[in-house]
């Protein structure tokens, strides 16, 4: 935002406010500047005669009036959002041929503008200023201004995206309302309405930046139940009814009709007892009293119904909490049972694993023992066969060295029988055989 500075003439006395209608600013801007200036905040307003005398003394002494500079941004409250619909002005009775540039320049000294709209056929327009305070100053200064021989009328435009919220608990604040309704769209302002002592009234106002967001919030809260706190007390949302309690209906805005002339022919007065006016005035007052009594009775019934509902709600809340506790206890018991089952399953699985490991270890041991026995058997067989093989080899080598006789003798040695009678007999047979083989037959040699 481009800050704009406003120059206000100020006498040398720093404790006196600037005179009205002096310099470039109007009385409303000077009054607002007086509120914003720390030096003049607590000082009483000086009469116009004193200000004129002070200015005259300053001029006679040859000193120029001191100019006071104000920043337009100072007219915005801390945390206030800019260019909201609360700072939107409706300008009526505009000249039909007014250009848009002239319309904007009319509000130029009040800061930046936005959303400029002009209906030249009907002679009205809308313009949005930066803050509510600047819009109020512009309205106070420009309302009734003559523009091209036409007296323009300025009012605040109705907020088309505002909702009224009822049935609020005492703990609901402005910030909580904004937090709850921000889900439907951008929110410009949220107010939890209080009375003159700051006590909550159970009502609130929510102003959205667009009509679409307000429509969405209204539909959602009507079809559903928006709960702002832990207590199931839904917020009742309704469109806001706009009332003009600032300007009202001035005399120059009322059309003069025959009914107007008939009713206004009598000035305000009190009805005299015993007259026709007094009789029907009494009946009107009686009707109003009846309406008042019925409203009080309805309010009393509504209050009793609310108290009964709150008592039932408190009792149901305790029962609901007990039910939740029972469900939570059952859930925990079920969780413990499930954990116990998982633990047993894990123990069984570990036991099965240990049994498989033990069986596998025993099988490996048996396999190792069997392998060891086979190796021992093979080793014993190898040790038994090796000496016999070596003896036979040695005998064959010796027989080869001795020739045929040696081979026969070695054969005799190999064919030796065990000791005993049978053995001697075998030896004799061997010797007989050898004799037959070596001694020639006698008869053959003896006979010629």
C-alpha cells in the first residue's frame, strides 16, 4: 500500500489541536488526526476564537503555521484486514455522465481504492476503501456533497456475505469463531457479541470475503451440526438481517404522499382520557402487553427446556463416558488376550524350532558316527590285507631269483599244513612226489 501523507496546519502551541476546516483536510479528518496525534490526545479542544487568535499572532510575528503530517496507515487498527466489505460505500444520486476517473478522484485523498462500480443508468455506484475508519471519514465528509448540481448520498453497503451465529457457549471467542468458519473460505471478521458489561450473549457475527463461502457455510451448518467445543451444542447459522441504526430515515429521504400529509397533519401529542384516541391507544397497549407476556412465557419455556436438555446432556455424557470406559476396558482385555495368544504362538514356534534343531543335531551326530565307523572298518581291512600282499610279493621275487627249484621249495613252504599227524602225512606225500620226480624208475633202468 502506498502511504499517503496529509498536511494539516497547526499553531505553534503543541498542546492545541488543529483548527477545523483549515488546510487541505476536512473537520472529520482533522478530528481523526487529533485522535491519532499523541501530543493532542489528552489536551482539551480549544475554542475557535482562541485558535484564530493563535493563528493571527503567528502570522503577525512573521512565522508560518506549523504543518502536521499524518500517515493514512495510522487510521487502520492493529490486525485489521484491508479492503473488506465493511469499508464498501454505496454512493447514490450520482450524475449520469460522471466518468470513472472523476468518481475515483472524489475518494483519492482517503487512500487507495478498490472495486469501483458505476451504474450510470440509475445513477449509483460502489467503491471500497482500505479500512473502515477511512470509509467512515469519507462518508462523513462527502455525504450531501453537491456534484454537478446533484446532491450525492453515501451509505455503507450491505454486507452480502455476513452470517449470524446463535447458540454459542460462553467459552466461544472471536478467534475460535474464525478458526471454525475458515474451513468454508476466507473470513474477514468474526465477532462474539457481548453486552455492555462484556458478558457473552450467545450470539456472533461471521463476515466472509465472498458470497460463495457464506452460502457454503450456511448450507453445511443447516444440513449438519457444527460443534465449536466439546459440548454437543451445535451452532445455529442464519443470514444476517441488516439494519441502519446510524443514519436512519431522514426527513429529506421520505416521499411526500397523500398519506404522509394526512398522518403528519397532527403534531406529536398525548391522547386525552375519555377520548376516541385514548380508548384505542389503551387497546394497542393492552395488545402489546399481551405480546410481551406471551414472549416472556415462551422465553421461560425455552429456558426450562434448555435447562432440562443440559441436565439430560450431562447425565448422558456420564453414561457415554462409562460406556466408552467399558469399551476401552474390553478392547484392552481383547488386546491382552491377543497378545497372550501371540506370545503362546511365539513360544510354540520357538519350541518347534528348538526341536528341529535338536533333531538335526542328533541326525548329524549319527551321520558322523556312522561315517566314523565306516572309516574305521576300511582302515582295519586295509591293515589286514597289506601284510599278506607284501609276503606274497616277497615270495614271488625270491622264486624268480632261485629258479624252478626254488619255486618248488617255496611252494612246499606255502603248502605246509598245520602241525600234527595230518601234517606229517602231507609232508611225506610231498617228499614222495619229489622222489618220483627226481629218481628214475628202477625197472626201466634195470631191464635191458
